[in-house]
C-alpha cells in the first residue's frame, strides 16, 4: 500500500490542476448565479410577482436560489484537493530527503553507520487522513446536490 501512496504522491501537479479546474468551474457557476440575480432584480416587484410558471423571471429565480446551495461545496472540494496536493508535494520532498539520507549513510563504514529511524506514525497516516478529508468534501457536495433538488422544487 505504501508504494501505491508514494506513486500517487508524485502526481501532485495533476491534483493541483484538478482542484484549480473545479474551483474555476465553481467560479463560472457563481457568475451564472450573479447574472440570474441581476436578471431577476432588473424587473420591478410587481412584474416579478406576476411572472407565470416557465417564464424567464421564474427560471432566473430558481437559478439564483439553487446555485448558492451547492457551489460553495464545489469550491471547498476544489480547495481541498489543492491543499491535498500541497501535502503530497511535501510528502515527496520528505521521501526524497529520506532516500538521499539512506543513500549517503550507505557509503559510511558499517561500524559508523547510524540506523535509519522509522517513519513516524503521522507520516504513515497523513495520506489516509487526506483521502478521508476529500471524501468528506465529496459527501458534502453530494448532500448539497440533494438539497438543491428540494430548493429548486419550491
């Protein structure tokens, strides 16, 4: 399992890109929501209240109420993935330094060579905790999409 995690950590640039893409998509949906907000409030109060089902004003009202329900969860997921990528980059640095230290110590005479310290438990657990955090963000996004159905049905 450790080899799988170490090979995944080397692809931290890909996770930065995925996280950034998710945040940019959320930003684009925020712009759609602000346009719907502007379209809805550009009409007078009497016009907004008299709008019939299926009209552009009703659609703008649905969009302006539904987008704030799930877009923050999407942004958190993207930011969480980017922060996880930073953690992966730090893990790659630590692993590289550890391997270089082992390489250098292998050149020493056996009687002078100190032992290699064991990896701390926190270093073994951080990939699992990071994945758990991503799952929490993903569950939050799924929950927000489920709530969005209740918001837009009213």
